[in-house]
C-alpha cells in the first residue's frame, strides 16, 4: 500500500505542477491543462478507480491551496480531473455508441453546471451588452467545446494505449 500511495503522491505532484504551469504560462495553457489528466489516467491504470479518486481529490485540494490563479483549477475540477475515472467505467460497456452518448452527456452536464457558476458569479458583474453577447454565442461555444472534448478524448485514448503498450513495462522493469 505504501508503494501505491507514493506513486499516487508523485502523480499528484506532477499534476499540480502542470496546473501551476497552465495558470502561469503565457501560452499553451490548454495543452498543459490537458496534460494534467494523464497523471490521473496513470493512477487509474495502475491501481484502479480508488487511487484515481484519491489523485483527483488530492490534486484539487493542493491546487486550490497552492495555485494563485484559480481559473485553471476550476476547469480541472469541473472537466478534467475526474474524467479518467469516468472514462474507465464508461469504456467498460464496450458499445462505442453508448460510450459516446454517456461521455457527451456527462460533459454537457458539467458544462451546464459551469454555465450556472459563470452566470451567478461573473455575468452580473459584466456590463449588460457583454452579457447579452455571451449568451447569444452560447450555442456556438457549446458546439466548439464539445468538439474540443471529442479531440481530447481521442488523444487521451491514444495516450492510455501507449502507456499500456510501452511505458507500463518500462516502469515495472518488465515484471508484469
């Protein structure tokens, strides 16, 4: 168990480091933010959903405490951090069409949650014309975000495949 906790702690530290980079780097913020989910994915791949959840909660709490700019942390909390666990369970169904429906449904549920958080905390402070523009373009933004999510899922699937086929054997020294 100590080995699992140490491994999870290392993955947490790397994810927090990536989140810090995503919040402070002048460019490539989305790429670095997406990279944080790779560490959660490795925890799930190695030790299952329990350690994936420990990773998600640990990274979330540490990031909320340590990272000064919280926007990337909020995105991690709402969209990226939990996703490796969801992906593992949904892809066990082995019905691709049902998997995509569930993934998009879950993504859109969290998107609605994010919209209400944004509307409650940010739209009242925006000038009314800017708020109307934001709401007017909302359908286009949702479609764009769904397309980004699909790309993200495909890339994460390739990373998981590469991890299982190449990296896992190297990490364990050929002992599987």
